[in-house]
C-alpha cells in the first residue's frame, strides 16, 4: 500500500463506535496492515489537554469558543498524527472528526454550517476521510448506554441529541459514497459484520 487510508468513526455517545474501532484495528492488523488509532478531541499530546477542557471545564463555554477548541485539536491531530501516518502507508482510524463538529456545533448548537465547513477545511488543510462509519442509534438507547455519569457534552439533553442525530443523517444523505450508515442497535457481532462489508471495498 503506497498511500494509507484515513477512516473516521462517527455517531452519538453510546453508539458503540469505539468498540467497533478496536475490533477493526485488530482485524486489519491480523491482515498485515499497520494501524494508527487517534481521536478528536484528545489525540496523544496537546490534544489530551484540549479534551480535558472541552469535556470537564465547569464554567461557561460559548458555542463559538467550543467550536474553535475542537478545530484547534483537529489541526494538531491532522498535522502531527494523521498525515504523517497516511504518507507512510498506514491506516488511520479516528474516533470523531469533522462530521462531529457539523453535527454537534452546527445542527446541535445552531452555528452556521457553511462557516463550520470552511473552518474544518482550514483545520484539516482540505484532507478528507476515505471512509466514514456513522453508527446510528435512537436517542433513548444512546442515553441509556451512556448512563448517569455524563461529561459536559453528554449532559446536553434529549432535544440537543435529536438535532445531532438529524444532522448526522443529513450528512450521510449528502455524501453517501463516503459516509456509510451502520445500524448500531444490533449486537456487537452483527454491527461488526456490517463494518467489514464496507472496509472490503478499500483494502
């Protein structure tokens, strides 16, 4: 593989994306691929500091400030982790990326989506994922899986997460070649079968 792959995992909290990412990492490594795991926010290094602020800061955070913190973390992740790995022929699996900002801060918080898209392009230097998995789950199931111990983002409420889910599905409708919707209400094994069906088109 001369050029690596950039695969992102999206969905509401509790959708199971992190579990599926670990399973796919194991599968790909067993096939002989080099795999790099990262996340947004919270890539190794500076990103971990940004994540701590975003998820646990107990003071008021403006919607625009929240967006810029996510974007700063994204720029660091792309420049320091993602791009070098892809150039080395590795497969990068990223837990959340640009679609999260559109869904959460655009559809959820009500910020201008066109502006978010422009800022995402700046933060990523126009790098796009080759494949995005969107793990779709109803809001009731999502909130039940998260449980009572919620961080700042997880505590936003049912109405907010309904908007986020709608945003994700709109994104998938607009970019069906990149974003593959996976029904994550099924058991882990069945969901992973759907994940493997999509990855076989890329490796």
